[in-house]
């Protein structure tokens, strides 16, 4: 049976690590990757991956979220796992000098878009009574002095963390599985991605609603 894996999130070291693990498991997967559109961001050309079915996504649009979910299902024929990862870029600026365009981009791409997409994937999984929704983030709760000027990145991350916690709390009432994954170890993305997939590969209904923590003392609660 073909395993349908759908990835969504922003382009980052975490996204590359998750894609590498996905490639080891399936011949093809669907992915919607959000580029860094902030002012001053480097203009990198997207890396081509043969196994990836690249899908367009405008995170600020609920219509785009619905189209994306349906496109992923149609191209894969089925979605067994939807893995959403949030590792928002930093905006190092004083509050008074924050570019208005960057504020809108951060809210649209890294906050609002997740609510639209989760709604559509949840509707698909509910209709099929099947699927695993995995929400992944790097949880840097105590940033050092070098990160103190990053106003918007932590705010976006806090929103995704709150969304994850809410979905995990409601997971037992849903006909599909919801899990969360977090790590405090930025820079150890390959190990984190391997941990995510090992956990998903071994997933059972008993894991529903669990937050798996990766790091020196890996555990789930």
C-alpha cells in the first residue's frame, strides 16, 4: 500500500531534515513550502527534489488551504500523515522600526495560515476516519541575549505551540490521531527529524494527544 505523506511549513533547516527523512520512506510525497518573504531575506532558489510533488499555498487564504488539502489528497491518492512544521524566521529589529510588510507576512504565513490548513486537513481526516496529524516545532523557550531583538518570530512560534496544545487536548474526541513534536535543540534538526519519523512509524491510538519531546531527555507526556 502506498503511504501518503503531506508536508507543510516554511523553508528552513528543519524542513530540509524532515524532507530527507521522508525521502527515505516513500517514492513520492507532497509538500507546500513557504519561502522566506521577509524584507532583507536572501533570495534563494528552491532546491529541486525529485520525489517531491510541490504544491502552491497562499497561507493567508482559506480558499487556498482548501485547494491545497484537496490537491495533496488527489496527487497522493490518500493522505496517511500530514506533518506541519513551524520554524519561523527571525526579525531582528526594535519594535518601533519593524517593517509593516514584515508584520503582515509573519501573521499571514506563520500564524493565520496554520488555522486555515489545520481546519481543512481535520475535515478530510474526519471524513475518512483515518490519518495522523503531526505538529512540529522548535521550542526555544529561553532565548539568549542575541535573540532578544527578535519580536515576531517567538510570537509566531507561541501561536503554533498554543494551536498544537489545543489540538492535542481535543484529540481523544477525533477519529484520527493527533501528535505533537518539540525540541529545544536548534541545530540538531537531523536527529529531531529521525525522532519524529520513528515515533510516527510506531504510532498507535495510545499515542493520540501526546506531545513528544526530543532532546537530551527525550520523552512524551
